[in-house]
């Protein structure tokens, strides 16, 4: 009886995690499956601290895909800008 309940709970957890896949996981999966490529990088206004980057979905001028926002750690002079990288579906 106990094993059946545990298996049912495990199945429920797996289905909920598949529904709530984050943008980072979607992007990593698309990169691993060779579905997206890095189109270009750019600078954008705004400060992002180290380790606090984020990914958002993108549909615009270059096509559909994802934008990765990450801190500008190479430029020690300015912290007013951060790096964005466009990953576009092939």
C-alpha cells in the first residue's frame, strides 16, 4: 500500500515539473538538441549582479527564441549595462 502511494506521488511530481519547465531549462534543451543558435550579443541598460542573470522568451526582428541577460563582468568601469545574447530557432 505504501509503495503504491509513493509511486503515485512520484508520477504526480513528474507531470507537474514537466508543465513548469523554466526558460533556462527550455533554452538548455534547445541548445542540446541543436534547435537554436547564438545570433548575436549586445549591451542593454540596467545593472545585473553576478549570478543573477535571467532568460526570457523572444519574438521579434530576428525571429523567435530566447534572450539571455547576464552581468557585464568584463567591463570593470561601467555597471550601468549588462550583456544580452540572442538565441534564435533555426
